C-alpha cells in the first residue's frame, strides 16, 4: 500500500507559475503508473502562464473558481469540474475568485520537463 499526504509533497513554483506539489510520479515513487499527479494552486487574481504539453492533461478543480483557456476556447470552472486538455493545446487558467484556486493535474503519460513549452 502506498499513501502520501499532500503536506509531505515538496512545494515548488512550476514553470507556468502555479504552486505545485508533485504527489505521484513513476520516476520518483514506487508506484508503476503511466501518469503523474500533482496538486496545484493559483492565488486570487493570478493566472498560470500559457503553456503547451505534448501529453494529455486533466484538471480536477478542488476549490475556488477560475477561467480555463484551451486554445481559442474559454470557460468558467468551479469546484468539482473536470477539464480535459488535449496534447498540443495552448492552456492556462486564471483565478477569478477571492480564495485560492486549487486543483489536481493528471498528466498521461507522466509529466516530463521536455514535454512542456512555456509560451
């Protein structure tokens, strides 16, 4: 059994300027998954930088409200929304609420630095 508390995950500033905690990655955990899982935070009034991943990504909104941009599409997002981001799409998210926008990022196959381009 593998259990890891979010407080035990190292916090860092990601290239897209979100605050991330990598929860699960096949390169750094004993779990043999094809995907990676991270917890992200965007503070009120802030937004992630536009970026492109070569791989697919899913956001699961845990708390807060934002505006999701995927290529030319724009949509409001709130708690419990699930957002699919196809490979190669330009993406970013803006926090439009008064509290932290918190979400999970699931990248499949697992995130690698060379698979991300910050615009």
